């Protein structure tokens, strides 16, 4: 089964970038929090090349090799 992260990777051109920005808070109507989402993306793309984290959000940039 192809995940949305894998589909995103397949849509990028070589040396393309994926930017993820997520809120780090908790909400009962969200299945995952922002940290979980970024861990899943890193599982497909590897470590991010840029990371900016604050108390309420995180921004990562991943590069397609």
C-alpha cells in the first residue's frame, strides 16, 4: 500500500524539496501530532536538511536525492 508520503516523493523531481510545517499541539480530532508526521516523513526521505522548531510548531525541509 502506497502512503501519501511515498506518493509525494514519487511526484518530486530529482533534487526536489518537500517542506513540512506542523503544529505540535494536541487535538482530540487529529490522529497524529506534528512530531509523529515528521517522523513518518523522515522514515521515507531520511533526515531533513533544514529544521526549525519552536514551542508550537516545527518546519522541516527534505531533499530528494
